[in-house]
C-alpha cells in the first residue's frame, strides 16, 4: 500500500474530510489531495502533525510495503571479483551465490514495475512495453529470493552493493508483489 493510500484510509478512519485535515494542518485541500494521490510527500513537520491527528505512526505511513521488514543489510561489493560458473548466468548471480552459499534455495527473479493507469495508457497508445523497457533501462540490478532457515530474503545485487531485506510474510517464489514491483521466478535456480 502506498503512502497516499495509507493516508487516505487513516483520514477516513479518523472521520475527517480532506478539507478538515487541510485546515488542521494549515495547508490547502489540494496539498492533501496531492499527498493522497502520491504526488509528493508532506514536509517533516506536517508528517508529524498528520501522524498525531490520524493516530498512526510515521513508520507505518512511510513503509510502502508490509512484506519487508526493517532488517535490511547493505554490503559493498566489487562485481569484478565474481566469475560466472556453474548455474550462474552472470556476475550478479555469482555474487548472490557466494554470499548465500549456505541457503536452502536461491531463486533468480524477474522484476516488472507495476504500472499505474497513466503508464498503462501510455503503453497502449505508443506501443506495448515502452514503459517496461524504460523501467528495465533504469534498473539493471539482479533480484533474488533466498530461502534460508525457514526465512525468506529479497536480495538486490547492483554493480556496487548487495542489499538483503528479510520478508515478514512468506511469498510464493512463482510470483509475488512488493511495493510497485512484481517479481516472478526465472527459469533457473542457483541452489
């Protein structure tokens, strides 16, 4: 759930209209509408006041996906130190396998951006796949679902970092959504 969706739900639960919330925060109704439509974020002082008014924590408002825990580990790596061998199709696979060699399973993932209505329309009008191709060009990182000791980790390997986030809930490796990303299992497994 996005920040805007959480804000809208919390506002409605508090029994406030956009106008009433705007008045209490000393902002315009259009500012509240923009925040609820995920067009920008309030500044820190408004965020604090909003959390108090709506009886919700700032963490809960800002955490866009309830599946990820706040246990994130970011390790610097040098991809040139890894060689693709065995089941590894590239250096990112090799980096993930080297870090989690003791895992029960490592599933390479295919990531797609979950398109909003405007992006779907753009893809339809121009040519199917334009938004997805642009997204792929902006994010060439490797993604992996690592299963180890009855836990699942979402691992992202970039050219400079290996970032691991523990998942709060179990996901099906075949297909799952986190935030604005839809992940599906690749056709091969590292372990």
